[in-house]
C-alpha cells in the first residue's frame, strides 16, 4: 500500500474537526525537510527518517499527551496518526531512539525548534487570522513544574556525590559501584542515604554526625576529582563531565551547608537566593506565583496577540525569576516572529513597577499594567497628594510636608518625605495611617514617580479598565497550554522545557487558527444561503 493510497482510504472517513485530519491536510505546507537541513551533514551519514515527518510526530505526541514509546506504537497502528503522518498503517515509520534523537537535535539547535513554532504563525497569516498591522500583546507567566526529584539537604548532597562518582568511574572506565566501593563511598548507591541511616532523628547530635560524614565524603571526593581532572586533557568528554559534576556538588554544599567556628558543618536556616532543589535537574529553582503558591521548576513567559488569541512570543525563565524578567525581549521576539510592530503591551501588576515602566518609556513603547498595590493596614500612598513640581506631600488630613531625604535601597535611590511625629500623634487618623509607635508617617517617592502617577490615573479610566479585561486573553491561552500538559515539564533542563513550550504553543496556535477558519467559513456559507433564499 502506498502512502497516497493510505491517505485516500482513510482521510475522507475522519472527522474534519480532528487535529489529525487538519494536520494531514496541511503538513506538506507547514513542514518541509529543507527547514531542518542544519541538523544533518550533507557529506556523509545514513538514510534518515524525514525530519518533516518527525516534526509532525512531535506535535501529535503533544496533542495526544503520550510517551515516546506510545508515540511509536500509534505511528504504526493508529489510523489517525498514520493519516496525519502520511504513512501506511503498520509501517513503523520511526524508532523511539530516532524520535528522541530528533528532539535532542532541536534542543541543541534552538532555531529549528523556533521554526516549528513559526510555522503556526505563518499559517495564521495565510488564513487571514493574523493581519499585517501593529499588535497589542498581553504578557504573563505560569509555573512549569520541574522533572527532577526535589530532595532535602542530606539526599541532595548524596545525589550530587553519586553524579560525581559516575563521572569519575567513566574516566577510569569502570563500573560506578565498583569505583564507589574502592573509595569507601558505596553507601551512597544503596538507596536514600537518609532512609538507610540508622539514627534517631530526634537527636540533634546524631543528625549532625550524619551530616558531617556526608559533607566529609563530598569534600574528599572533590579533592579526588580535582586530581583526576588534572590528569585529563581539557576538552575531553570525561574532563567536562567531572568538571560539571564537581561544580554542581560545590554549589550544593555552598547553598545548604555552613561551618561553625570549630569547623563543624551545619544546615543553613535561610534558603539561599538561587538554591538548586534538585540534583537531577540543576536548572530547577524554588518559585512563587503568589505569597501562598510555591513551586519547584521553571516559569513559562508568554506574549499573546489580544485580537487573535495566538501566542506570538515565548520564553522559559528560572522558577525564581520575577514575572517581568526579560519582558522587553519577549516583546521584541513577538515582533520578530510576526513581522509586525507591537503597539501596546498589557500585563498585570507584576509588570507595573517603576523600573519596567522606565524601560518601556525609554524605548518609546506603551506599557499598560496596574501599579502594584500597597500593603494593607494603613492609608495607601494613593490617598496622599504628591506634588513633584513643588517638592511637597499633603496627607489626607490636609497637612503638608517638605521635609525629605534621599534613601538608598538595593534597587535605587528614593526621596523619602517625613511628617512630624508630634503632628501625626495629634491626628485622629493616626491609627489607620502610622505604623511606628513613636515617629510620624513617611512617604517614599520612586525615581520614576511621574510614570507611576500617570499609570494610577490611567487605570482609573474606562480605557484602563477595558485594557485590564483585555489582558484575560493570555490567561485563557495559558489554560489551554495547561490542558495540553505544559504545567509539568516532560524533560530535564530548561532548554528542553523551552522546546516543550514551543511545541505545545504550536499545537494551541494551529488548533485556534483552524477553528477560526472553519467558523468563518460556516458564517460565510450561512450569509450566502440567506441571500440566495
């Protein structure tokens, strides 16, 4: 049976609304082998599976949320997959290793992964959904839970030791467990070091002794690794592996362990700012989307065109990065991906700080975002009249102060205005205004206070309220990504998580584009029928 016969037999029997049907009808135009020529060597090699076919397979895998093994099975025996891929039923078009290698190549050559995503934007342009005109984009982030196991300090250090032992064993061309046994490190291969430890966990002294022994083994191993690495030529795979594993183990020790004046190790009470929670996936970070919502992993940054509901810019950030991190680059990526200028960027209050506003203002770009709200429990800064031109501040009770001083914090130098303590003490609104028991109220003026004042005024207008409602389009798009499995990273590492985001957004974009096209066609048909009648 030829490929053409397989399509002819089954395509017309499929539901035209199925993603598989639509992919079968459009795959030849969306993906061409020459789009991926950078992944292959033209001078030698062996016959390969067409990369355009593998690109379609990756999209089907995302859409149906299946494993690599299940993807191979469906590509061979699932009629919908065979039609979408353009292969005969039962042909086994690719092996699992072939699919995994192609995905790895897309990670190593990110421009090719971008090409898959860009195909969805070009399809939207071709069908007239995305028009060649200035865009308004809504931006937001969403957590992506990391793939690596999150461990406490004891097991985290043990995992770091195991990774370095494996690298050392590879350099010595021996079994890791044999190498560990020869260097008195075999206990780290017996399972959870914490679970195997025969100690009374209620006793601080016993916990300290276990930690000291683990830290001692880690430091001893690092010395051995340094000596072995010095014997290798720089650039050798073993040299690089030992270096990476040693660096990771050093980071784990530095972030979680400190020593007292006697050299005794102890676990730090405070969490390090850039702490690695998983030795299996060192790219993961502790993150928060709110004070009560904590996660371990990454953040997906998304820019969505508010008119079409299509993703036009994507990025994956560290889990501990603020939402507004790299938002200007995200907007520029949206322009590069669509070939259209971005006229307005809409975000939530996470993008409404003074520094982000200044960045957009300096670039002559329009940013719409609510100014972050002030802490509850006292009269807000919005209720004070701030006169920047005359250098004074008037409180809700009508008192004005010009007393001020420059105050430096970790981000910028701000001007702080002070109200007299005796004046505030006699004020009937003191309890709802002043937190200090002895001093008066203070008001800090941001270096870009004028931008913040303009933003506060704008968000109270009808257009400002409309922009806030318009921003919901990015929340709806994020919900679709989560439906397609983007909440959980399939793979280890931020680069692989980015590829997953690109593929997932491609499926979401194509689905929305084709649904819109079909809906528009149905509307046109109804109008034609109405005129004819």
